[in-house]
């Protein structure tokens, strides 16, 4: 009995090591990636060919498949979309994952008519493939987002009064002033400076603070439309 138990334990250890090795192959960083600007934010991504090659190399050509379950065109967003499904054989188990992909409709600058809807749908399918592959770990590191810091009590700036009249916007150089809102609340300069540092790592006047917030929202939205 002791011998059988030892064999079972060894087998389980080897299986665990194999899983770790496989996941390591799937999640390994790529030697080459690509960059694009979306909404004023630089994004890093891989191509569909890179995702397919990684799946072939890590899982084997015969051990995974991909298909489109649904597709369509969102006229309000002016984009094509596709719901994809990837099936992979891992440790004698079939693993199934689904994700949506999208692609903006490319239009003629002269007439405004779509150039090639089929090509746009293909782009949405490729985007869905890459997102499905990311659920297995492929290029998942490119999607990593910074974890927001826990809120901390506001403190007056060192060496300055509670009003922090000497604080200036790092974008325009204007001195920070008290901000009053329609609901009757207000932010003194010290509070505005603290929010800017905490959220955007720099002191900003209210105008540039709002612009930075909008840019951050555009960046988060752009991450959902990584180009293929």
C-alpha cells in the first residue's frame, strides 16, 4: 500500500509540474509586440498570427480549436462584433472559453461608405480569438492594469498652510485656487493638489484635473478595443 501511495503522489507531482510548464509556455512574454495610439493613449498588443502560433506551439495544432458563435454590426458604435469560443485540450480535459471581439468599420473618406465589411468582421473575429487566448494566458501580461491605491486621509502640504496657496498646476503653471461645486461643497487648494497627486501623480488645476480624468477614461475604453 505504501508503494502505491508513493506512486500516486509522484504522478500527481509530475502532473502538477506539467501544468505549470504548459502555463509557462502559454504566458511567456513575446519577443516582439506592436504599439498603436488609441484615444491619445499608446497601447501594446500582439497580432492574431502571434496568438495562433503560440497556441500551436504550446498546445499542439490538434489540441485546440476556435469558432465564431455569433457576429453582427453595431450601427450606433459603427463597429463589427463577434462572439468567439476557444476549446483546448489540457490534461485530458476540454477547456472552453468565450469572449467578444470588435473592429471599427473602416469607411471611405470621400463617400463615407464601408470599404470592406468582410474585412472588418474578420478583424472582429481576430480580436475575439486574441481575447479568448488571453483567458488561457496568452499575452495576458499586456492587459495588466495598475491596482488603484487605497484612499488615504488628505493632509496639508508640508511647509504650507492648510490653504496651500503656493501650489501650482504642473501643466499650466497657474496657482491652485479653491474650487466650489453646485452642491455647495468645495475643494481647497491643498485638497485639489492631493487628489491630483493621488490619481494622476502630479499637481493639477481643476481644468487640467478634469482633462486628465477624461483621458484616463478614454484610455480604459481603448483597452477594450486592442487592434488585431
